[in-house]
C-alpha cells in the first residue's frame, strides 16, 4: 500500500521518528485526559451531572483551541520548539496532577474546570509546535506526505488513548478512586512525552535565532488583522462561505445530539437506569460506532461526489440526518441510538470533507491559512454553543423530544438551503457554458 510505503520512507529520517514519538505519546495522553475529564463530569456519583456541567466541560476542552489557535504561532516563532515540547508536556503533567488531586479531594467544580482549562490551553502550543517542527525533520519533497500522515497518526493515537481510558476505568469501577485513574495515567503519559523530546537537539526544531521577529504586540495585532482579511476574502466567495456556514450548523447539531447521548448514558442507560446496562460501556460503544461512520465517510465520499457533485452530496448528508435523527433517536434506546451514531458520523464527516475541498478550491492560496484558522474557530465554537442549547433544553435524563425535533428541523432547513444554492450554481454554470 502507498501509505505504508510513504510511512516507511519517512521513518528513515531519525528526526521525524523522534518527533513522531513525541506526537504519539502526547496525543495518546490527550485522549486519556479528555476521557478522564468527561467521565468524571458525566459518571461520577458525586457530580450528579447536568447538561450544564457537560456544556462547561466541552467549553474547557474546545475553547482554548478556538481562542488561542491563531495566536500560538506568534510565540512559537520566538521560543525554541524543542523546549516548547519538553516544558509544555512537563507543565501539563504538573497541571494534570493538580486536577487529579482536585478530583480526589472533592474540590469545587469551578476550581476543577480552571485546572483542566489550563491543561488544554497548553495543548494548543504543543500541537502547533509539532506541526511547525515538521519542515526541520524531513526534506521538502516529502513534506506534504509528512503533513498528511503525522496528524492522522496523532488522531489515531488520541482515539486509542481515549478507548484505553474507558477500558481501564470499566475494569476498576467500584473501587472508589476510579474517577481519578485516567487523570493519574495522563500524568505519566505527559512525562514520557516530555522526556522523549530530549532525544532531539535543543535547536534542532528551530526557529532560527538570527531571524528577526516583530515585537510581540505588533505580531498579535498583525494576526488579528490577518483574520479579518481572511474573513473578508471568505465572504466574497459564496461557495466557500455557504458550505463553511453549513458545516458549522451540522457541527452544532452533532454537538447537541452528543450531549443528549451523554445524559442518556449517565441516567437512562446506567446501572440505575431503565435498561440495566452499563452507561459508560454503552457510551464507549457509541463513540466507536460514530468513529466507524467517520471512516466510512472517508471511503464513500469520493464516490458520492463523483456522482452527485460536491454540493449534491452535502445536501444528501443533511437530508439523511433530518430524516433519521427523529426516526432513530426518539426511541431513546441504545440500539437505535447506535444506528443513529453511525449515520451521524458518516454524514457529518462527509459534509466536512466536501467543505474542506470547496474551501481549498475557492480560497486563494495566500488566504488559506487564515481561512482555515477561522474554520477551526467556527467548528469548535459551534460545538460549544450546541452544548449550551442542550443545557437549556434537556431534562436531567436526556429524554427531550423537543431537542431532537429542533435538530431535525435545522438539518432539514440546511438541506433545503443548500439544495437551492446548488441549483443557482448549476444554473450559472450552464449559462456560462452557452454564452
């Protein structure tokens, strides 16, 4: 397979191997930490989690990416990146130790969230540092392949870390301190990730010290101006702006449904729930099935786009969700929800692949970085906003027909809007062809 061949070639570069090791350990531990945070908020008997608690947890996990992401590079161009990977992971280990202690001592929720927020904020610098370091460890010919394989490997590592945390917590559940176990494991993971950075030279990852940088304030202001310029460029290109807004709405709907599933797993499917099953095990299964939908989307989207067009496939994804969300979700039972999770994983990722392609095609090369920064901010803030809506509408047990109907209507409106936009695009193309 071409992917295996490319990876084998990249692994011949010792710098790439060492940088990839840092990424895998770091992102594996991110998955462990995030699941530890989520299970403490959702499944801890002491917490009695509400939808508002889950919304707060999502804000902690996602908002640092949105708010700090575009500005992380300003500091990374001033600090040695190897030191960022070393001290950033050591700092996360220390902060995670504090978070673990707060869990064990039953500290107030606001203090727990503040500690967890600090861990995820540092993570933004780690991920940006890993990406910025790649050109220093591979040659220019293989840089595109490295940019494709390295983040994908990190995502897989994070997924494996999350599933590992689920498995370990299930094995020890009932022994009293299981809520802090994943966080304690994350401490060790971050220490290993930091130590692995020491295998690289202090200046190996750059930046070059003789490269003059603008003053910090000017650099931050320049970044903000660049984002505004990217926004103006985006709004002048309807195909990119419409699909980007559409995928943001689909992310919003997905987030609201995820909070619903979390509450069902906690209250309706747990040990004291009506089904008598284990809520955490079912939640892990829902996550895995949704991930399978993401994988299938990567396989079938090129085939669907070839036959339906990009916007046509986007319309089908939104329409399918509009029909299947109430048909499967209103039962509020595990098996229909599992089917819905697979479908939503497929259509959400399918729409995202279309959006990525449209944005890459429609946006000028000089603006793509800024537009994708805006894309990242929209994607995460839509998810947090959805959690806020769910917090307002969901009862404690997660059974809200009103929320599911609202989400279904949003999907239907999106499908109708994108269908009309697609017709206008096709009409313009036909008119241009015959003039």
